[in-house]
């Protein structure tokens, strides 16, 4: 268990822009930072980070939180795990109990899978560097490929021996469960025995964007035709290959910094490019590119450069995946290496500067590249050329931006020697078909049932006397301005004003009238202020923003975060704007009066209901007296400062 003092140290030390910036490309917008939300698909940034407040909020999907909750949501960490991740990132020491086999069994399943993968990575790396077989076979293989030792350690490469169950046997003796060995795919069960999936292979750990080991790739070193060259971990609760990019953890900062992502095919391509000093590179690990992988890259950049060997057939096979990137509004470029070369071999044979220079000079726009490649295959055949035109226009139709579409129509028209009007006509035909299909699908999905079969909508009961808005405003004031000072008169006749903390003033004023909060969430927050008032020390905003209760934390963030901010241009041009802080005393008093007025109105409503149900004259007389007093209070509260006159 991490104590409260350490939690506060972690949450106050962690910089939200740095934590979120590891996963999302952020650009400054005034005092805040803006980026594409990692929790839902969007093309216009609505994900806002406030470095001053230490929180984030997406005004598209509504997700919000602080550094801890971001990691919990994005990486599916538990609360303690997110704290430990931040402690490690900011070099804050946390004393941890030793994890015995018994305690390992108590962990939840997902955490157990992560733990086991980390343990396996450590085992494979140790085998590579310390075991005789590992050094003689595995380490020799990496060195023969020219991979430096620092890169071997950076990517945590490893080796597993030829013995069929060397890892499985060791993991079992260390207390790891058979079911988790099978679920991670590290072990395979056959004839009631467990065997290593990756025996006699060099190992490539696969990391998540946060650096956790989620799976493995293993390459065989022999020439046995009956064995697959590469074997990968099966999908599990923590590893989904369609949502994973090899090398993303090591590339994300470079991708954001260079505003470009190089996409290659294999593990060694990534490592060799890193060795050449090019770090903004990831691999799809031999799988067809997926939409989830594209969106992962899109968090960091809108530009992808795909690096291919010189095989046209392989490139054409990937056209569908590249069309998907275009549809996301991203810019795609293609680089073809010379015949017989791939990114790995080319990077090993050339100086790093030469590799980068080659990529820069040979990067070709995808649509124009595709047009030229397919055009070379038509060889004057009009039927093939007609098919080519349709293929290219279909790709252009995927581009969401109209200006870009028109520019590509112009470029492709010149390349194919076809008039722009023909391409535009085909483009409009595709759009009409899409629109027609969309309307048809919408109609079938939203078919209107016969009137007699339409179920009646349940009517929501609205409490016209609810004080939810007024309670929310009081809590918002406490969160934003609780420690600020306002000047008030101690007594009605006093002329001198004394400074009082807003939180003190609010709690005293509400307590004098013996009023409480009805909304349970606001009541919980207010109770913490009441408890603090006894100790004469109020919690600050950060305390609630990073509260251990996620409901309180979310509510605090939603209340203090606004998408609007005052433009610096107003100040530069000496345009004075009245702010909430500038009229804080008036705002606090107004909020309290509104709170009281609504509470009194509710009491009046309840008294009127009792009056209608009263059965005796004495009861009615007593209730009428209460009603008269309540109405007097209502008139005073409303006339005092709410800007409305009540005469009833």
C-alpha cells in the first residue's frame, strides 16, 4: 500500500503534459495544449491538456482526468500501478514488498500476464548474455547482423535454448501458474505436458506504447523447412496484434518531434534503422496494416512514410491498407529501396547520413506513385487504362479534404493524359453512390415500426425544486477559489472590512442557516470541506483533482475545466475584460443567495403539500405560520442580490 504522502508527491511531481505527451502529439493553444483524443476517433483536435491545473479533458467524448487516471484509462493500469509507473518516470522511491509466489497468485489475471511477460523477457535476455548456448548462438547471430550491443539491450532482445521446456520449467519453479503460461502463449500444452513456444529461437519482445512487454516474436536460426521462420505470441487479454506496432515505445517521441512516422515490415528493419540514427520507425510485424494501427500513429503525426523493398507485387498487395491511411486524412509517402535491398540490409550497408539522404530524396507521394506504377502496366491497353482511372479516382475519393482532392485530380489528370472533367465526373459518380448507399443503410437500420407497435417513451420526472445547479456552483467556487480571500464586514453596522478565506465564508454562511446538500456526489465533496474546517486547513484543488475516489476526481475536473480562455490579444490591445476573479466577492454572495433561495423554495413546496394533506385546524395553522416565515425568507433572499423582486 502506498501512503498518502507518497501519492501526493507523485501527483504533484508528475507533469500532465509530459505524461500525455508520451502518447499524444500536443500543440500549444494559449495556456492549454491541444491534440487528437486517444480515446475516440477524431480528425479535429478536442483533447485539451491544462499544465497549470494538471488535468486533461476531451470535449468530444467527455473523458477527463489527471496523470494517474490518464494512465489507468489509456494503459488499463490499476491505480497503484499507475502511481508506480509515474514514480519510476520521475525517480520517486516507493518501498515495495517482495512478490512471493503466493502474492503473485493474488494478482488479477491481466496483471499476472504482464508480470509473467516481464519475467520471461528478463529470462531470455539473461540467457542471451550469460548462458553458453545463448552467447554462442543467439549473441553471435545478432553480432553477425551487425547489431550493436547497446541496441540489443535497448530492445531487450533475448534467446531461448534448444531444450524443449527450459523456460517453462524455470517459470513453474518460480511460482507462475500453468494457466498464465498457456494464456500468454509462452508455453504450449501437448499430451498433458508443457513445452516452450519459443525454444531454440532468438527473441524479440513486443512492447506497448508505455513500454510494457505484451508479447514476443521468435526467429529460428536453423534451415529446417518444417518449422516457421518466425513465431509470434498468440493474442491474449494484453496482446492484440492488430492494435500493436513493433517499436512504438522507442519511436513515439521521435515521431512527434519529426512529425513523420517511417513504417517498415519486420523487427530487424526497426532495429537497423535505429542503429542508423533514425528512430521514428515502427513495424506492422508482417501483418496487414489495420485501422487501429493507423490511429495509433495518428496520435503522434499525420504523416506516414512507408519503406519497401523493390518488389512491386508486395507493394500492390498493400494498396488497400494504404488507401485506409488516406481515408483518415493522413499524408502517405512511399520509398522503394534498390532491388535486393530492404530497410534492414540497406541501413547495415550504408552510413546513417546516406540512409537518411536516400529516404528524403526518394520519398514519393502515394497517389502519384500508385498512378505511375499502375500506368506502367497498361502498355497502351485502353481497357486496362480505364480500370486504372477508376482505381485512382476511388483512392482520391477517400481523401476527406476537398482542396487536396482537387489538387490530386489535377496532378493525376496530367500523368494519365486524361481530362480533369472525366476524373471529376467519375469522382462525383462515386460520391453519389456512397450517398445513396448511406441513405439506404440508414433507412434500413432506422426502419419506422407501425404506430400501434411504437413503445411509449418513459417520462422523466423533473424536480422543479431541485438545487442541483446551485449545489454544483457552490462546489465549483470552493474548488476554484476556496483559498482566495474576499473582504467582508464582520457585523451589519461595521464599516471596516476584514479578509476571509472563501471556503471559510461559504461554510459559515451555509452552516448558519443549517442547510445541506442533496446531490450525493456534491455532499461527499462538501463533507470533506466541513471536516477540514474543524482542523482549520482546507484541501486545495489538486487534492480533489487527484482524489482516490474516481467519481470525485472526475467531478472536480469537469467543474474546473473550461474549453474557453481569454485571448492574449485582448490584453495586448489594452481591452479590459471583467473576469470572475475580479468580482469574486459578488459572485460568491450571489451563488450563496441562489443556493438559499432554491432551498427555501423547496421547503415552501413541501409545506404547501403538507397543508393540503393537513386534517386539523391546529395542523393547518402551524403550517401556515411556517409558510409565512418561509415566504419572508424567500423574499429577503431573492431581493438581496439575485436581481429579481419577489412580492408574494
